[in-house]
C-alpha cells in the first residue's frame, strides 16, 4: 500500500469543516479591512526566494523544495507567500492605477523541516500584504486585523510580541554591537550560529537552541540603536495599538526568520501549543518591492499558520461545525426509488443537503444510514405509502412523525426545511 510522504498530512472530512469556516471567516474579515484576494502559483523561480528571503537563512539553505525543470531552470515550491505576492504586484503592475493595494492569499507552502506537532512539510498559511503606505497606521491596522481574526474564532490565549528592526541606516550599528557581544560567547554557540555570527548576527537571536538563547540573553537591545525616524515610527505604532486597546509585549529579541523585514516586526504567540507557540507573525518590508525590480513602495504583511490555528480552534470548542444532512429519503422499491431520486435532485438544486440509498435495502438498514449521515429528517415511502398517496416525515431527534401528501411534495418540503424553527428538526 502506498502511503503519505513523511511530513505531509491528509485533511480528513472530520477536520475540513473547521478549515472551511476559518478560511471563510478570514475572507469576511479581510473584506471589512479592504483586502482583496490574490492566488499566486505554488511554483516559482528559485531566484525569487534566494533574493527576497536571503541566501543565509535556514529556509533557503536547508528547507526549500528546489529542483530543475526539463529545461534545466531551477524552480521551487514556495516556502512562504510574501515573495510571490510581491512578484505578482510588480509583474502585473498592480501599483499603476493605485500603489496602495491590500492583498490576501490562503494556500499551501512547502519546507523540508523536521515534522512535529503543528508543523508539516506541506503547511498552509493565511497571508495579508499591504503596499504603498509608509505611515505607522498600516502597521497598527495589520496587527488589529490578525488579533480580530483570533478573537472572532474564540482564541483568547494569545499575546502580541512587538519589536522594531530599524532600517538600513540604523541597523548596521546594531549588528556591529551585537556581533561584538556574541563574539565573546562564540564557543558555546551551535555550529549554525557560529556561521551566522559573521554573516548576519541577528540570526543568532532567532535560534531555538538553548545554549544560543542563553548566550544571547544579555545582548544589547536594538531599541538603543534606532535612528530618529525609526524610533518615531515605532513609538507611533505603540501609541496606535494602545488607543485601539490591542495589548502587546515589547520583545527586543524578536527578529523573525526572514531577511526582508524592516522597522516593525511582530509575532502572535500562544501558551496552548507547547514549544510551537508562534501562530502568526509579520512586519514591514519597505525595501523588498524595489529589491525585486519594482517601484520604491513600502509594504507590511503577516502570515498565520493554519495548522496551529485549527488546533487552537478545536481546543476552544467555540466554533460550531454543522454536520449532517437536511433530509434523507428512505425509498422502498425500485419504482419508488426513481421518484425519490427526482425529489432528491430537485431539493439539492434548490439548496438543501439530501441523500438516499441507491441500492435495494430494507427500511431498518436505510434508517441506520440516515443516522450515520446525521439526517435531521427522514422521508419514508414504500408501497403502502405510495398507494395511500402520502409519505411519512420523521424527525430524527424527537422521532415525531407527520404525513405529507405526495401531491406537491417537493414544494411542501422546501417550505418545511426552510422554516428557521424547523430547519434542524421539524415540529408537529
């Protein structure tokens, strides 16, 4: 038997309802904040991610699914969405009519990481990217948006961690100070961080190895090195979030894992998932559009990890997933099945969830099938009901029954099943 590739996961029917509701709610909230959907492909040229994410990052060095196509060109399954959205923004000149664009995308990403709870090699993200606004209002709005999503989903155990990474004017001084501090602890750093120390010492702050975390514990904070413009921008973000009643914690160790971030960076963490506590993160990337060949347009964005989000939603038990069908038709006999099939099809086209058995089964077997499907109502019709010109409608919750004339049966069912007081249980 051929089985799943390690690190990949089937989203089975008992879970897919949660995914659908989360995605629908996200789309609804995005629309309220002025975002429209973009659907980029999952396969891109490898250079896009090397240039945007950074060749010294773990993602590019170790985790990307990269291969040569038949022409020998290197292509990569996207490890994150921001680079693809920026590429589309530039390629299709979405900035031409109005550079201030708000875009979101929902879909799969691919990284060859070590599989663990809530982390797979094919994973899914909800991404929001906004372009053309340099003012801190947009930073605050993005954080408000993502926290609104969690609140609407009933997820309370979350904390916003906030930092500023400065810009190309002030960050070099911080890198130099950080390098000088970490150099004193080089011997206790992991092998990866010893390499990072010389190439990009900020990477050390993002390391999860305990020895590296201890070594960085007393490192200087970037806040002390911010230029006046970055300091004013960050102060404004904090003030705006406070005015919006969005709680946050300052975290001067927060650098995220991608090279393109500038100024505001943030992460939403939870205490409900153990060590894998980050469920969303993002920040500003004001230079990325220009870096990838587009106009000089600022941008800010975030990504939410869907697998971890769904796990939190299921733990909260505050999102109700409707299951079951509106009506099951228990038809006894081939002649009656033909009529039942027409009735079922008509009701399905009208918008109801209706099922029946297509093979010859007894009433007891069909009623068991109705129970398995979670049917709210079951319409029973056999030879005697056909002769009498009436069918029996049974409420599967109360077991109460009523008779319905076969003349105009479908129209009667449309009315009864639409009645909000009887939709999931028709009372007599």
